[in-house]
C-alpha cells in the first residue's frame, strides 16, 4: 500500500492502528511446534487473521526474527506475503549508514522485501537517510523522539540554540524531505514534546509507539499528534495486542484488543471529519 | 576471538588492519556464476584466502548481504564459518532499539551469528546499547564520529555546554561502559577531531573507517587515535582492498593491497614497542 493510500484509508475508516509484530517465543501460548520458527509462523498467521480488519498497518520488528538468523529472515519474507498488499507495511529495522551502504539497505527493504517504509536512525545525517526517500510511494521513518527511558540521554540533550536535539533533527529533516518521503517516530510517553514536534513538522506523518504496555494514552496522542486533515498519525501497539488475554481463547483476546483500539480511535474523530 | 586476544594480536603483529567485506556484485571481476550469491561467495572466499594472514579482523557490512534477503543472510552465516575463530569478527549492522528489542539483536549477533562485536547507533540512548555490552569477551561498537559528509549534520551540532554532540556521546558512554564492553567508530576523515575523541576516551578501542577510498591518511590516524599501549585501534579498509587492481590477477592485487597496509602499519610502530 502506498503512503497516499494509507492516508485515505485512515480518514475513511477513522482508524490509525498499526499492529506491531514482535513475536517472542517465550510468550506464545501452547501448543508449540517442534521448532520455534514453525511456532512463531502459526502464531503470527492467527494474529494477522484476527487483526487484519481492525488495523491499517503492520510493523515488523526485525530483531525478533533476526534472532533466528537466515531462517528468521526467511520467515519475514513469508509473513510479508501472508499479509499481502492490503496494509501499509513497515520494516522496523532502525537502519542508517554511509550513503553507499544505505543504498543497499534501501534496495533490501523496498526491492527485495517489498515493504512500504523502514525505520531509520538519524545519527549519521541526511546522506544516510536520503536513499530511503527516493522510492515513489515509499518512505523513511526517522527516529526523532523514542519511547524508552534512554531517549533522554541524547535526544533531549540541550543544544546551543536553546533547543533539544530531537527538535534539531525534526526541523532539518522536515525541511529537507517532504511528507511523501519521510515520517517521524515520536514516542507516546512524552506528551508535551509530541505537541512541540507536531508544531515543528505540521505536515509529516508521525508513527507513535508506546501506547499500551509502555504507558502512553491514546487520547493524549490524538490530541497532540494528529494532522489537521485527521490523518498523518499511526499508533503502533505490539504487546498490548499480541499478548492480550481474556475469558475466551487467546485468538479472541487478540481480536478483541485490536477491535477495542479501533473503536477508541473512531470515537476520537468528530462526526464532521 | 575475544577483545583481549585481539589486543594482544595487534601488539604482537604491530598490525591493526581490519578488512571490510562489502561485496558489490557490480564490481566483482568475471567470470560470474549463474546467481549473485554464488558469485559473491566465490569472490569472498578468494578475498579471505588472500588477506587472512595480513589482517587481525574482518568487518561484515550487513547491507551488502541483506540486499538478497534471507539468502544473503544465509551467505553471512557461511562466511562467518569460513573465516573461523582466528580473527576478530565485526557485524557492521548499525543496530540499536528499545531495550527489549536490543536484547533480541544482541542474541542474534552474539549467540546466533557468533560475531565478536556489532556496530550500534547511540541515538536511542544508553539502555538501547546496554544489551550489546553484557556478553563476556564481546562488545558494542558505537557510532561516535562517522566518515561520511552527513556526519556534520548532527554529530557536529553544537551543544549547550560548548561541545559537539559526538563529544557528549563519547563522554557519557565511556563513563558508563568499560573498554571491555564498548568501542567507538571514529572516521579517519576528521583528523583533529580524532585527537579530541581520543582525549575524552583514552582507554577505549577506536574502529576507524574511511582510510583509503574515503581519503583518510593512515599516519595521521595512528598519530591521533592509537592508545598508549600501541593497541586500542583498528583501521578498516573495504573498497581499497576488495577492488584493488594491479598488473597481475585481481587476487594478487587484493593480497598486495592488504600486505601493503600491514607493512605501512608495522613501520609506524617504534622498535621499542
């Protein structure tokens, strides 16, 4: 799905839910197959079946697959096929390297794996990001303000012009790359800063992790991070959906969690939108 | 090879050459096999055969393999076996994520692939780096000052306390993690800054890319970046060795380039060391 199609889908469905696929073998309910790859594959098929109609995007967390080396990466290839073109597909892989290496990563993610966006760290500068911005309909998602405690170490470091590092990053990158080329990651756990970030980059998409398990509130995120057209925002939920539990089967609990996030999102949209 | 063994090897051989494996199908001399993976595998076997006795470390640039998806990652697994335990093995993969994802990456690189070090971006802070520092004999190699033009965008950004961002990164991380846990990437293309970085972190290893194709001078790097014990420095050369050409065969040119870098390094060591 292209970024343009995603934008329209969000407005049409009043829904900006991205389901994060971070499969942890230790948390997958039994029965388990004789090898972890098969167990994870079965689990993810059921998760995708149960969430497909409630979300607009999936985010694949590379770490949880790469743990199994080439077999884990082959599983990613099959999962991408299983999801198909109906959703916006994000490779959460946190890449970024000198230009000629970033070019190879961009080929990997956009040509080989065929995803629609890939997360990128900004530390190495604009030339490390550029190769990810040069594919029509696809984009880089650059880390600006992350949801972990360590984000305070450097992202919030005060800079000479009385701003924080993340503000410098967002300002420079939103000037250099259009909203069609680049999104930002902005953690839900830092509400007031979400507002400042949105003020600096009024037109770029924000991908917001950290709602649910990490403690961010959906309503606050909507208030601070949405774009004026009611789109421009994706909220990612991983563990809060994958490992949801209820009175029925785990599959029902997963579906119920996704349905509930979508319903909450729809209530946030004023009827006029 | 552990970091301790690497330190000793460098002093014994007066040699701190790391060969970077960035195989680009478009630059590999003919004849080519019927698929790129086989062509690259044959090429890398010959490069490793010809450079093995002239270097102390190999650096595998993940981007150039991931371009081929799971088959490229499977090739990495075979190349790591081919090199064996005789050299310090670096996964140049530029990772870093929230703690529980970084834990999975650390498992991938140190347990599954079995490398000795992995490059990590510092943008997400200390908790994103820590999981890579908790394996005995292995370490994180954190981007501090990179060799690309874009490194000026954020790494050299002035901070409130009249220092540059890379200095903040090096100060905080060298205080938080020991030289057994963490190295820094410090580009050869910025000589004066190499000296400042070495002054902030006198005891940590520096991995210096950018010598050769990118224009950094070996003698200047040795002068500014070595540790007092004559170790603590790795200089990486990728394209300057992989695509070296001379009067004889390409294999001879590759070996001659590696031999020549090693010989230059040995002349830098005073006889007393």
